[in-house]
C-alpha cells in the first residue's frame, strides 16, 4: 500500500463511519424516541437508556480513534520513507519513527 491507496482507505473509513453512526443512532433513537433526545443527547437520557447509549458510544469512539490514527500514521510514514529500507524492513529507525508519529498524532 502506498500513497495512491490513501484515497481508497479514506473512502472506506468514511463509509464505515457513516454506517456505524447511522446504525447506532437509529438503534438509540428507536429505543428512546424523541422525548429523550435533548441537547446534550447522552447526558439527558435516563437509566437504562443512558447505560445503553454510553455502551455504544465508548467502543465507537475508541474504534474511530484507532482507525484514524492508524490510517493517518501510515500516510505520514509512507510519505517520509517513500524509497527507504525502513519502509520494507523492520529497523529500529523505522519503528522509532512509527512510534513517534503515533505519539505525536495522539497529542494533537
């Protein structure tokens, strides 16, 4: 995978995100109805709906965070080491750069 595959990965992530959020939002709305959907939506829910909503929200946030961090880090890594042995082999420099990119991405 290289630079040319990034748009495909971005489209795949976006489509997965839209499907995931649509399904979770539909399920929460189907079980809670519009009488519970006030701003902020999660904080205004009553139990057990609040527990259900948070049980869907937390894995979704973690999943998307890991997905976007991975895709973005791969894009940056491949741009930095386009024609380098660090891209093809397991090197200390390559792993250090990968770790640095992920750490820097997570601090933004």
